[in-house]
């Protein structure tokens, strides 16, 4: 019999939440199941799928390894694991090889020789990067704090051997920044099925407003996204929304605005979410929401067209 104190209960509840695309809540359920039973293969598998849907691929891969460990004869689990291996390898080919991703026999003495060589090479590269960052002239901080807010640096502009320096500069600014996903103003409105993914590839923190002025289905959200990070906003109602974005430095929690180098703009054509129905393998019909994704880059590589706003328009212009 399933009770709230059984791992089967939390695994089943997580699966139901996953079908509704409430991935954060589903992930919490799978973790609760695994705290009760660390060898629960089905929960490891469902956790891996959930993390994959959240595009947290490396964490998903680690969960898939556990799922295979406790379901060694399940070919379907292995196929799903290999799909994530391919995704991770395509995103960072120098970071993870297919053989390492699928696991190696660490009882083989040759394995330790290979690992020792890899550690030595990585150590030399890290030392070289530190020396380069200390001895080379810097322009990142000057550019980051430039008065020209329309031309901030991005990670795409940064040479590979200067990433640590850029990150160090951002860290000093970030001490005042709320974590990514912080709701500046609590989300209002009934829950829906839509999902919005916002990727901030610029070096400036951002916050965005998603506003619907539909009298029957009013829904608003005001969320913070740190520089270089990504967040997924779910449970969005069906309908058309205005997307307003502000970027800058030195976030003021008392004023809910950037106090330095602030810029304001909106997505020209807004965003639209439609709820659709898919056929469940068991024969039922499952309502699901449309996904929307945008990228903030400031390098001509934005995934949307923008319209500049004033601070007053950003604050007041919330109707279609």
C-alpha cells in the first residue's frame, strides 16, 4: 500500500507533476523518494528525465548513470542515457567524451594512468590561465562599467583564456544581485501550462515582466535573471503577453530597479502561449502548454526584435 511515507508514493506524484510540466515540484518529489530509497531505479530514471526536460543535462546524465546502475538490463533506460550523453558532448565536446560519459572500468590499472595524465594536463592548463589573467592588461572591468549601457561585454566577446577574469569582475557586481528566478513581485493569476525559458548571455543582470491584460485571464510575473544564467518560468496561462526587460548593474531591492547603467526595452511582438492536447500512450488526452524561448545577448544575436523604452514606460506600460 502506497503512503506519503513510501518512495513509491513520491515517485508517482513526481511523475504526475512532470506530465503537467511542473518540473521543479516533480524534481522535489523524486528527491524525496530517493532519500527514502537510494537504490530506487525508477525514481533515478524519472529524476533524470525531469532534469533533461529542464535542460540541466549534466545533472540528468549523472542521474541516468544511477538509473542504469539499478536497472542494468533495461535497454530503454540506456537509450535515454545515451541521448543525454550526445547532448552533453555536443554542448561541451572537450569536457566529456562518449566513453567517459558512459562510464569506464575503474578497476583496470590503465584507468588510473589515464586519469593521472588528465589531471596533470588540466593542472597545467589552470596554471597557465591564472598566469595569463594576472599578467595581461585588462579591459573587461573598464568596459563593464562603461557609461555606454548599450555596449556591454558578453561571454561571447571574451577570449577563452579570460573567462575567469570576466567572472571575477561579475562576481563583485553580483554581490548585490538576487539569485536567478527571484520573483521581484509575486506572480499573480491562475496557473496554466505555458513555459518561458529566458537565457541571459550578456554580462549584465536582467529582470523581465511578463504581463497579460486580458480581463478574463489576467496573469503577471516579474522575475530576475543574473548575467550568464538561464531560468525557466512555468505554469503560464494561455494567451498573448507583453515582455518587458530591464538590464543594468547594482540592483536596488528597495526600489526594484538597477541603480547603474540601466536600459529598458520590450519584445516588439510580445509572446503568445497556446494550450494544445496530445494523445497519451494509454489512450487519454493530456493538455499541455506551448514552450517559448528567448535569448538576451546584446551582440546582434538576440532571438527577438526589441523596442527601446524609458524607465517610466517600463514601469507603467503594462497593457496591450
